[in-house]
């Protein structure tokens, strides 16, 4: 399977720190083991692009709403 992969991507942020760090570590380890480049992507953009890929949409209109809390 690794021979079918061109690169490994992980979401760098924004988001919850701990899950993002775990994913980054896993991707970095796999990229070293498999000798593949790793690419950090924006979390919000990743959601949009996955929706585009899954639906096959060429040029979708997207409304992305993110709710965060500030103290």
C-alpha cells in the first residue's frame, strides 16, 4: 500500500491542539518510514476539499461556518 501513496497530509490547524498534534506525529512517523513527503494543510480547507472530492463537484459554492468560544 505505501507504494500507491504520493504524499501524506495532515491538518495543521485551526482546531483542538491535542488531536492535531497526534495526527501530525503519526504522519511524520509514517512519512519517514515510507520515505514520502508530508504536507500540512489548513483544517477548514481540508473539510471543503474532501466534500468536493466526495461529491465530484468541479467549482462548488461553499459556506463554511465555524463556531469557536472566546473567554
